[in-house]
């Protein structure tokens, strides 16, 4: 049922220039985090396991692929942005600019962290 909510979002709210990127991110999440459920969080596509793993949001110039516990990641790829206590994100402007190996690594870290308790109360 939640996947159909994301399908509706893609069909009605997603800018056409981001269709291929979101399709790729959905496929990558399905492959790398198969236990996570697609859902909408605050009106944006997201994936939830025990907690929210990742969220996609769009702007006029790029998509943001944010990881809820990204501040805890080891960022060997140097692509994560953000300064908050929890979330880190990647800005994606084109499908060709996607570093799939980095995304696979970040998704794997999100899944691993989701299976452990948070470090903060």
C-alpha cells in the first residue's frame, strides 16, 4: 500500500526531470534495503525499517537524498553534506552524476545502524 503512495507522488508531484533519478534510487533501496518499506514522510518518499532510513526531497535545482542517521556514517566517499546532529544528505542533479558505489555504501550503513540502538537518548 505505501509503495502506491510513492507511485502517486512520483506521478503527480515529482518534477519530470527527476523521474529517472527517483526510479534509480527506488530500485537501489529495494535491492540494498529489501526489508525497508517505502512510505511518505512529510509528503516525501522515504524508506522505513525500525526507523526512517532515507528520504528524498526535491528542489528546483536538485534532489536531496538524506540519511536519517547520516552523521554516524563513515564518509569514505566525501559526498555527505550537512551539519546537524543526525541527518546527512547528498544533492543529486543528474542521473549521470550519481556515484552508485557510494550510495550502496551509505545505504548499507543506514541498514546496519537501523539494527542498532541510537547513541543518544
